[in-house]
C-alpha cells in the first residue's frame, strides 16, 4: 500500500478526536505534577475543569473540520479497500455526535465536581467513545462497524461505573457490560454467518451478493445471520423487547 492510496483528509476529524483521547491523560498528569498554576494551587477539581475545557476544544475543532467537509464530494480513506467513507450522511451524523459530546463535556464538569469525581479519565473515556461512534457511522465494512461499536461501548461501560463508591453505579456498569458483551457475541456470530454465505464483509459486497444471487434470499443461514445482526443491534440500542 502506497501513501498515495491513503487520503488522510478524509479522516481529519477522527484523527483530532483520537489524538485528544491519547494526549488528555498526559495533560492531566502534567497538570497534577504542577503544584501551582498562575499562583493558584492545582487541585483535582481544578484539573478536571481544565480537562473539560480541553475536551471541549478538541471536539469543537473536530466539529469545525466536519463542517468544512460538508458539501464536498465523498472521500474514502483507503482507495484500495474502502472500509471508511466520509460522505454527506456521515458528516451530518458525525456533526450530531460531536455536538452532543461537546454539550456533554461542558455540562459534566459541574456535576462531576459536585460528586467529587471530576477527573480526566472521564473525558478520555468520552473522547474514546466519540471516536467509536464516528467510526461506526463512517464504516462500510462489517468488521470496522464492529470495531467502532465496541470502541463506543467499552468506554461507556467504565463511565457507567465511574462513581466507584456507589453500589448503583457499579451495578449499572456490570449489567451493561454483561448485556453488551452478550450482544457483541451475537453480532460476531451474525457476521460469521453472513460472510459464510456471501464471502463478503463489505456492505456494498453483501448487497450485491444478495442482488445477483437469487438463492441467497431463501438461504436459511443468510436469514439466521441477518436475524442475529438485527437482534444484536436491538440489544445495543435497547429496543423493545431487548431493553430488558
């Protein structure tokens, strides 16, 4: 694969969010190692507030880059294997995700400070989850879709149990983890069935396989694979009756 086949401009918002998630813990460590800043003592709550502002800045930059890509032609990161596509719908959904995350980062600082858990780990988990969401809406491949879904879900498991001294918080994290893991296993099995009958994992390839191979419409394995994927997504979005 040559660099000419990779279009980094297609994933600049994802790169910004990913770098933010990687660098945020380092920034927090540097802040906490500094006893004072501008003649003001550095406390955990103050460092958490700074982390909230840094996270908001990262999300705002990613949002502006997403807006800048609006109206342009669809971009593919890897021309030889287009697993990730940035088109109009992807940009719209990414903007919605980033706006929601930006509001979350800005509104979380006061609540976390009141709970005395205003720490940088929360914002790192938030950025990692946002990166997973953006991968999810940009994916054109079942494997990348699964990776994005898990990258979105796993940080949320930890965020649900972020109040480590609360039994309700611990219980919610454990229950969410168990249900999410169960849904992930079902999704992997569904992907295996779909790949087994079509020989494809790209969404376009699967669509063409069902269009040109009439026997797939009556193939029981294909039906089971689609059903497993549907059930897995219903678990993930808590759609009735899978919300239980």
